[in-house]
């Protein structure tokens, strides 16, 4: 009989992910083999592979609740055959006494890579296990935040929706509030989007984020949620301090969620003329703000749209703005755009006619043969036909 080659942790992880957790037993077997080898570098690498995905730690926990899934782990744990990986896995055993022993062993020789497994036990249904994990983790977070705060944040923020997960999040905030700035700056570099957002919230509560730093985050960060929060905070401070230059810099940013905060700030300072010049902006929120600013400065936004949409190449924002504020009879102004050479203009015109309830069916129906899929989708939607493109 020919036996297949044992899978590496990376191969087992790939199989687990591809099966959406159905083949997690293969990963458990691979981790146990690495643990039995006693190779410190391989064990560390295995921990890093698993704990970089907080959801995977939770998946392992669910699988391991079955005592049959961990047939001999309890024996190895109480004997001398349990290395750090076996101990971490045993912390999810279906027997509460085994979990408690595992938690005690992990806390006796704490390692940052084992922390996610302890955090899961902070939500344990058995109070002896839960209390032991909580007391140990709280001590680690407050004694050595530079070592434990980042891995704690990456896992605990994932577990916050779990039953009994609120305690861990509260302790996370408490530890972060007292942590050195350098530690929070490490959190800002996490690839898990919830962690930089958490760190930003803590730093803004502490008041140690400078305005220039908030502007940098708003303009350059890759996470939309963090950009929005940083932009809102920067704009708020700029309004309080009268920093119109900062608001203008944010308003020139390419990210709509940042620009709307900046323009709202400019509005609060009375710079209506600047905002009124954005009637054809690509963002619907900014167009709405611009129409309000136009009204305050005596400009008829609808008349402006009627004139602008008749230009040789009206912007998409102009077409959308007319649809948002015009009347049904304004649809005639869009008819010439149905044959515009730019597909995006044709599609936008069809969409605007639908919003105005002014679709010229005889003119639009032949456009289902348009070479642009974007146009065809807009036409089918305007005609009330399910899109198959």
C-alpha cells in the first residue's frame, strides 16, 4: 500500500481555505506533526501562518470542540509530549478541564504567537477557563503592551461579536489608552483593517494625533473607512482652528469620503462660492452640497445644468446633476447625447432619462445593440428588462 506524502502546514492551510473550513482536520494533523518535530523555527513559522488570519483561529476552535477531533491531545498535554502548538490546540478541546490545563500552561510560559488562542478562551462558556484566560491576558496586555497589544487587537476585534467578547474589547481599549505612542503606531501598520481604525480611534481620544498626521492619513491611506474617519477628524479640527488651507487641501483630494468632510467644513466657515463651483462633481453628495451652496449665492443650479448639458462634451456629473434636480421635460436636452461618441456619456444619458421618467423608448430600444456593455446595461434597466450582460 502506498501512502501519500504528509502535507506541510502551508499546503494544509491552502486545502482548508479552499474547502472553506471543511478540511480543517488536515491542518490540525499538520500542526501536530510540526509540534512533534520539536523544531523551534518550524513551530514559530506554523504559529505565524495560523495567527495572521484571526478568523482561522476561530475556525480551529469550532472544529476542536469535538473531543474525537483531538483524540490523544489530552494525554499528550498531561504528559511530556505537548509542545506549544499542541498546547494551543488543546485550549479548544471539548473537555473544560483540558482547556483549563492548556490555558494555565500557556500563561506559565507566555508567547505572543499563542495569544490569539488565549483570547478565544476569554469568551469560553466555562467560567473557570474563561476567568483564568481573562486574568492572564489582562496582565500581559498591561505589563507588556509592546509585545502583546498588536496580536491581541488583530484577534480580539474579530471576536468582538462573539458572546462574552465585549470584555476583551474593553480591556483592549484600556491597555491601548495607556500604551506608548510607538505601540499605537505599530497598530496603524496592521494589515487587518479593523486594527488601524481602532488605533486611530484611541489616538484621537487621547488627543495625540497632530492635524498634519490626520491629513496625511486622510489623503494617502489605502483603507476607505480610515480615510473617512481621518478626513472627518481633520476637517473638524481645521474648522475649530480656522485652517482654511487644510480644508482646501482635503477638498482637492481624489477620495470622495474625504472631500465631503472638507467641503462641509468650508460650508461651516461660509465659503459658499468655492462649493458652488462643484455642481458637476462626480460625487452625488458633493453635487447636493454644491446645489445648496449655489442657492445661497443666488445661482439657479437647474438652469446651470440645462446650459452645461448642451455643451459638446458634458461631464458625467453634469448629466447626473440634471437628473437629480431637473424636471421630466428636461429629458429632451439629453436626447442628442444618446448618439454621443463616448460610451460613458451615452450610458449616463440613458440613466438620467430613466431617473427623469422621460425615456424615449423608440430611440433607446435600438441601443440594446450598442457595442458597449455599459450602455446596454443602462438601456435594459431603463426599459425595465432584466440585464443578461
